[in-house]
């Protein structure tokens, strides 16, 4: 998995994610990726995590 590509995919599809299982799985993946990202890109993942958390 390429973290930056995945972040772009999630950002593009964030409004279509409605299933609780899908939201939780995506959050888990984002949290895992967050640790692997360079510090300057972690904010992007944090924003997506916050948006998905709100949708739950």
C-alpha cells in the first residue's frame, strides 16, 4: 500500500463512506498509516481521521 495514494483515495471518497464497518476499517487503516508517514504529512491523516470520527 502506498500511504499517500491511500490518503488521496480516502479524501476523494470520504462523503460516500456511510457503513459503520467501512468507517471503522478506514479509521484503523488511517491510524496505522499515520505512524508510517513523514511528520510533515501526518496532519493530512489527522484531518481525515477527525472527519471520519465525526461521521461515526
